[in-house]
C-alpha cells in the first residue's frame, strides 16, 4: 500500500484513539520508544488509507500527503494539466467557479466534473446488466473499499463490477473521445484517490480539498470575482454519487426497482463485506453499493468545511431537483446515447 497516511512520532502521546477508530485490526502498531513512552506506528501492509485516524488524532500526530504542491509547481513550470473535480466540490468549496478561473489563469487546460464520469459509469453498468444478465456485483467508486478487497479479501475481487468508477470513466472519456492530452489532476475529498490514480494510470495528481484550501491560505491567494464553469454540458444524476445510496438512485432511474440493491458505508462496512464474502450467492443483492465514509464523500478525511450534515444534504437535494426536474430525462438519454 502507498504510505499516504503518516505518523509524527514526536507528537504521538500513545492515547490509542487512532487504534480505536481504525477499522483494520492491527493496522496500528503500539510500541515503547527508547524513553519508554507509548507510541503508535502504521503497518502499511494493512492500512487501506481510509484516513479515520487523521480525524481521530487530537494531537496532530497523524496526517496525510497528496499532490497539491507538485500540482502547482508543475503548473508554474508550464506543464499542460487538465483537472477533474469530484461532485463534492459543490459542498466543500462553494466558490469553486472562482477557483476554476484562478486555475485557468495558471494554465489549466480543461475542467471536467467527475459527475460526467459517474453518468458514463452508470451507462456502462446498465449496458453490462442488459447484455450479460444479473450477477451479484460490488460497485467500485470508492477506492478505500476496493483497497480493502485487494489487500484483505482478494476473494471478493471477482465480485467487483467490471465497469470503471467515475474518475477512471471521466479520464478515459477525456483522453480517448475528446482528444485531451497532457496530464490529469483529480481534485477530490479522498486520500485514497491516489491509489486509484496509480492503479489505473489515468491521472497524475490527487489534489485534496483540504490541502488545496490550505495552499491558497498559506500563499495568501485571493480568488478572482470572475466565474468559470466546466468545459461540458450539465451532468446528470451522477452528481449524486457522493451521497450514500446515490448509485442506487442512478440505476433505478434507468432500470426501475427490479434490482435488489443494498448499500453500506461507515465503520462496520468491512465486517459487512466479510459477511458478504461468506454468504451463498443466491442470497446476495444484485448490486452492493459501498462507501468508506459514513455520510458519503461529502464528509470525508480530506474534506475541509464546517457545514453540518443537514446543510450538505440540502445542497445535494437541490442538485437532485435540478437534474431531475430542470433538465429533462431526454437529456440524460441523449448523453448516454452519445457516450
């Protein structure tokens, strides 16, 4: 596993809060240092980069790394970079369109919403089901959950959906169908998105919301007043992917409620995956929609906001109303037909 989560042993007090919050047994190693103080280290053979220990630690002893500094350094060098942003940017950075203007002025070539990739992902999933029939599948938009299957339950890999997740789908669409060249950066709320970028080789930078905002603050950068939008038409219901059950809502929009779809997220997800692995196939749901973060991607380890869950849900519900009422169903169907 990539060592994305780090420990500062000088700040560690041995309180074991990280041990209690970690869903992976033995991913944290408690030991005595040379002076006899209790410290906690990380076993990267077991860590799935969920980031819960970073939030749990009250002493600053746990932190994570991303590609924010390298992203801006390369932009300043003139390296051509396009960006994709997670749908959760709307709840994390309300002035995201002003941010786009700033990034465009720095040299960013194209700006895409990963919601478009989620629309493509749903198209692929629906078409796959129509062509091959039903079989129990685990969806894979969440890189932490996929990392768990790869590292701890390889017997579940055969159950993973063969359809790329939203980020990979958007990247392929940008490169293969739109002819976008240069590097691709993902602006995301997820520490583990870096794992997906490296596994798929479809992107070079994971720029997290929290580190991006910290960079702007440290550099005393004021965003311009001018707003810039995405370089594509309005996305569809894929914008609901950050919400628990968002994938289910997408699938049912096109296939109705004929599928047995269940979801799981949060701390007990991995025990449920263990139960899933040990359950006879005839009892498994058609689709198992899983997310590591208990309230979805809008409240994750690399987010940076003080909004309550209710504020976030209201924002996402407004998005739902926009894409289901303001935009006609024919638009989504035309998007699917043109992909």
